[in-house]
C-alpha cells in the first residue's frame, strides 16, 4: 500500500503477522521502517491521531496501532484495467 505524508508518497510494508516484533518503535526505527527522514517521522508523530506517546523524554510509537493507522491512512494502489 502507498501512503502520502507531507506530500511524499511512500510504500509501507510492516508485517502485522510478525509475532516476535517489539511492542513499540522509536522515532529512528519508525523512520527506518517507513523509509522516511527522521524529521518527517517527528512531524508524523506530532499529529494528534498518530499512535505515539511519551515515557519521560522518549517518544515511542505503538507498533500494532501504527499498522492500523497506516491501513486507515493509506491510499489504495491503483492498477490499470
């Protein structure tokens, strides 16, 4: 699926069936997973509807809720008919 963030279209491939994945991601890990810059990841995490939260000074992203957010905010891939 494709997702448009701040005018930039990206392809995300998070696998919801991974049983050994971590429950949370750091902003750096989010940027790596989505192949976006760290600045874009911080902008994304600052959005009200994005599944991020703070523990002390650490900004974390809930992995399961991230997948749901991506599914809700992704553009369907269009195939020519």
